[in-house]
C-alpha cells in the first residue's frame, strides 16, 4: 500500500513537471505546425524571461508586478524572434531558419548570463510547499496547484482561439496560408500572434518550474527546447491537445524512470534526459504519427498547402553562404599552399589552430553531405565525434593498436552507430532524424559522463602520441600535416561522391523527395548513405582531435559542438564543399579573435547566425549595396502571404 | 469597375505577365481563356494581392489596388475563388463558411448569409459538421463558391471552377456562374474549358504567354476561326 502511495506521489510530481513541459510544448507545436519551423530559441526564451522574473523578485519587486512583466518580456521576445529570425526567411529554407533560431537562442542565453550570471537564481516557492500526509506518504499539494495553474492558462488560451477573431484565424493559417489570405485573414499578424502566445505560455511554464524547484538558471533553456520538441512530436505536430497530453506524459515518465531507475538499478539521475529520449525513439518507431495518431496532424496539411511555393522557393533561393564555388583548378593550388604553409608560418600557436580548423572541416564536410546535399536534418555530429575520440583514446591507452587502425575503427564505429539509429529514424520521417540525432548526441555524452570506462567527467588524459613506421607525430608541424592529409582524403572522397550519380540523387532528394521517389530513386538508401558518411567523417574528426589534444573529456562534446558544426556549414554554404573549410576557418578564427570579449562572444556569434541568412553576404565582397538592400527588404517587406511568391 | 493597364508581375526572377490590359464593367461576366501556363491564375493572384505588382496600374471602382494587402482587397469587395478549390480540409463546412466572412462583423447578417448558402446547396447543410475533406470534388467547389460569397463581394474572381468535375457538375457550375451574375455579381472567369466559358461570357479575352492576344464579345470569339483552331481544339 505504501508502495502504491509512493508511486502515486511520484505520478503527481511527474504531472506537475509535465504541466511545465505541456506549456512549453504547445507554443513549440503551434509554431512548428503552422510554419514547419523548429524554434530552437523556444526554451531559451523561457529561461531568459523566467530568470528575469527571478531577478526582479530578488530585487524585492512585487510578484504581482514581476510576473506580468516577465510575461510581457517573453511575449516581446517571441515577437522579435518572429520578425527577425523567421519572417525574412519564411520562404527560404527550413535549415537556414533553424540556424537563425539557434542564433537567437545563443543571444538569449548569453544575455541572461551577462545580466544575471551563469549560476542558479533563487525563485520563491510561490505555491508553497504544503504537503498532506496520507498513510505515511506526503502528498505535495503544490503539484496540484501547478497542474491547475497550467490547465487554467491553457483553457484561457483555448477560449481565446475559439472566441476571438484573430485567434480563430490561427487554425486556418495553419492549414493553408495563401487561401487564408484570400479570406481576409491578416497572415503576418496571425503568425506574430502565434509567437507571442507561444512566448507567453512558456513564461507561465517557467514561473511554475521555478515555483516547483525553487531555482532557475540559464542552462535550463536548451533542455526546455528539447522537451518541448519531444512532447510536440509525440503529441502530433500542430495538435495542441496532443502536445498537452504528451507533455504531461513526458513529465511522468521522466520522474518515474529517474526515481525507480535509481532505486532498483542504481541508475545515476544524470540519465534523466536519456531515459525520456529512448522512450521517445521507441515510441516513434511504433507510432510515427504521434500519440493522437488517428487525427492527421497539421504539419501534413501545412505541407500540402505549402507545396505550391516551397518547391519553387527552394530552387530559386538555394542559400549560397559566404563563398561562391571556386573553380576546380583551385583545389591543387590550395593543397600546394597548404603544404608549403608551415615553411612560412612557423608560429606553433597558429599551426595548432589551423590543424583544429582542418579537424572541424572534416566534420563539417560530413554535415554537408547529409544536410547540404541531401537535405536531411542531423543535429548530433558531436555524438559521433565523441565516439571517434573516445574509441581512439581507449585503443591507444589500453592496447597496442596503431593509430591508423584506431582511426579506421573509430570512423567505423561511428558509422555503425549512425546506421543503427539512422535506419529506423529515416524510415519514419526526415524530421525525426533531426530529433533522434539530437537525442543521440546527448545520450552519448551522458553515457560518457556517467561511465567508469570513460572515467566520467575527468576524461581520459595522457593519450600516447601517434606513431607510424617508427616515426612519431610530435610537433605541431607534424600534426598539421597529419590533419592536412586527413582533410585532403575526406575532401577527395566528398568531391568524388557528390560528383557521381549519388550526388545527383542527393540533390534530387533535397529539391523534392516525392519527385525523386517518382523518378525511381531509392531515396531511403541514399539518405542512409549520406547520413552514414557524415557519421563516419564525424568519427574520423573526433579521432584526430583526441590525438592532437592527447586528452578527451565530456565537455568537449556538448551540444554546442553539434551546433557549431551546423553554423560552420551554413556560413560556408550548404552544398558547397570548399565552403565547409572556409566556414570552419571563419568560426574558429572568430572564436579566437573574440577572446577579449569572451563574455558576449556567443551573443555575437548568435547575431552573425541571424544576420548571415538575411543578408546572404556571398555578395559582401562583390556588390555590397544591392546585397544590403535585399537583406533590408527582407526584414522590412516580406509580403504577408508570400503565396506563390517564392524566391523573393 | 475593374480596370487593369500595362500590368507586369511574376515569380522570383521570372516575369509571367508582361504588360497586360483588361477591363470589366459592372454586371458583366468576363472570361479569360488560354492554354495551361498562359498566366491566367497569376493574373487573378495579382488582382487579389497575393502577388506584388511590378509595373502598371490596377483600379477597382476608381481605387488603386496596387500595393494593397489581400485582406484590404477582400474588404473592397473582391472575392477570389482559387484554382483547385482549396477548402480548409480539416475544418468543418460550417467553419469554412464562417471564415469566408472573416472581414465582416455583423453577426446576424453573417448567419443569414450562411443560411442562404445552405438554401442554395442543401447538400452542404446536411454535412455542415463534417470536415471539408470528406466532400466530393463538386461539393467542395460549391463550398468554395459559398465561402467566397460570404464576404459579400461585388466582383468574384473564379479560377477554373469546372476543373476536374464530372460533366453534370460542370453544367451546374456554369449555371451557377450565370445565376450569380443574375443576382448582380460581376464575374471574372478564368477557364480552360473555353467553349463553355465563351458561351456564357459577355466579353472575353484570349491570353497567350502573359499577354492578351485577342479580345471581343463571347460569341465573336467563339466564331473566330483562329481561336477555334488554337484554343478550342476545333
Ligand atoms: N508559384 C510559382 N512560382 C514560379 N512560377 C510559377 C508559379 N506559379 C506559376 N508559375 C509560372 O507562371 C506561369 C503562368 O502560370 P499560371 O498563372 O498558373 O498559368 P495558368 O493559370 O494560365 O495555367 C507558368 O509558366 C508557371 O510555370
Ligand atoms: Mg491556372
């Protein structure tokens, strides 16, 4: 009996946490459902506004004032994100919009760290911590208040959608934007509203979170996004009732898995997120349409409605990034320059940095194949780099394996891991690959942090220097050439593959998967191939990294790394191989140059991530005026419907 | 009523309409016929504000339409019934009709108009609480027309209303066009089924790759040997 009551208590706690997730998920799901855009700034918006409230409360500003102010901040930030990160890009490419939302996430995160510090802020337990003892088990009354508050906000929102004119437009805009426009629905205002409501609801979630746990902190943002994403997918994208139920379910599962996992299996609580993800992946495999599987989700509807212009938009506006594709003749010249460089550039610091640029370039080239050429979302390159790095580290530390063999095993293992998660995920739907890889990257990191053989957070130091035929690779110059050889090989492979029929198939899939399939292309096989190669190159890059640094630690492979690799890709230009190297060089260069202003560095990078897609500075060196004018026009103009106006 | 002069527009880098002029007087049915890809739908999308005007003028009852947003154009009294019907598949018939009156606020009158729509098409009343996706093609066309009427337009832009319908439904659609015209609506009718369109139009234009090739009364064009050969498959 006591056991059962304890179980009920956990369920109650889980539901309270789930109520927070539900509030986050509904905003996320609306935005995703209407615009097919994954708003990766969603969680950081919630963290930012909640921390803002906490700061106000610490300054003894009354709750009555602080919470509404925080909600206003959340709403305004939501509107700004729509205006700056989405509207200018609405008809461009979804990947690009993801980068720009990540940029917004960086800025928000950096902003809250800058203003209120990186550490947790105390949050008052607004709903008290009253407990009612029933048969020896304390029932948290607070949890019921939290659930009630969440449901009340959602009811209010539902009423608004049903009763107000502007709110009722949301449902139609979600189905068919151009036709909604013909009905006289103001599209831009409706979409702004979606972001505003999404922001406001998430702040309510943040306040409830603070009231449950008593602390709020900048790092709660990204997990918030992920939970929202997971709940939105499980609930069926765009299905708001589904998001609510899935959010609650997620909270319960998480709580139960953590409590009982620790109790029965001694599982470290660090696995909390991993548990939820694994369940999610399993769930998706069996029920890809989401929890409310019988109803068609709005995404599909939106996709049907937008087909008319998205196909055209994709063709006309393939984002070029910073560099135009150089002529083929440049490749040997570039290699020659790279080979001779150490003769001129003797500063070891620079050589080390350039070697790191080469390492990143290999990982970015892999991303380029899967995302830039084939158009499949892959957000977990850090996980595959980690597999490569730890495999090499363990082999070199504990066995007599030669580093070349270790390198190949590392790449091979990353490839196998990639196939294991990629095959089921890609069979379901391309977007899910994004989610699954995302989750995978985090799971790999969690395993590394929580395992004995990786020595947890301490990492593996003292990796022996690589040696080939009795020659040791020791100096930065040695490593520079080692990295260069790897990069040239990786580049040659990518160039070969993308030029072949495989590359053509990838591009066909990128442009229009359904059409590609109709043309007889086995899209599944080509998608897996792209993804597998990307994972392989990630593993190789990680393996190199381990040998150059001679130490591997879990902090090297945080989510930021996956994000960084995507940014490099977009900066350099998707579907542009030399661009991958240039993008890596720019990002590493910027990171080094911005060291003096380290406390606002990531906000700065975030700003670049937002501005580059808008202004498309491939022309910055060519025609500055028109490029700026075009970018500005995108910020200002963007026709409300964009119906069939793709490519502008 | 509607006056278009030297209109140019397009998508991205491609210009589709190159200086098109056209006129429609109050109470008329004007047909625009032409081959697939001639730019007929593009013309309608430009009038209703979905596509920006690049050059030329466009006035409705003396007021310029250039640069106006779609919702303002609906308010001026122009309804666009899009190609392929485009009913909202996951909303009910009732909701589809309501959204047609989005620009209006007179609840009682909206209710009356919805009732009128149901009287015109009793099938729709029977299924008012079903999702629009469950309707047949012909029924969806009825719904699309009714939805367009809910904004109380003076001018209706119809894009290929007979496309993909059974012969019986095609007859009903053309009857409907006449009926609406008799009720005082002006109609700009875009059709590939040129014979039928010319037969009911007061005046008509033949469009070829973004330009007006020929203009005349309906019967004139029907009798024109060249039109017969090129567009009517005769
Ligand atoms: N969304 C679009 N994006 C780019 N070009 C388009 C789009 N829609 C139509 N076009 C092009 O504009 C031209 C005219 O198309 P449209 O107006 O649909 O012709 P019609 O309605 O007469 O069949 C065609 O060449 C077509 O390819
Ligand atoms: Mg057409």
